[in-house]
């Protein structure tokens, strides 16, 4: 959750610290990837829960 609060600082970090000239494009791609990462994470948590309670028939592969 804390890293969500740092999103406004990412562009300056990518440009100044990492030295990438097209920082806005990189940040745009990162924002797109965050959505897929969140979905992937929630899927893994739910799969782990079902596996833990022994209900592997409810898992979506």
C-alpha cells in the first residue's frame, strides 16, 4: 500500500536516478502492468486458500 503513495515520485526517480529520458512512457507501461500484477496476486491468494482447505476442484488453472 505504501508504494501506491509513491506513484507521483516515480517519474522523477526514473528520469533522475535511473537516467531514462522517456520516463513518462516507462511510467505509463508500469501503470498498465500494475493492474495485471494485482489480478495475478489475487488469483494466487485465492488458489492458495483453496489448496489449503483441500478444495482443488474450485481452482481455476
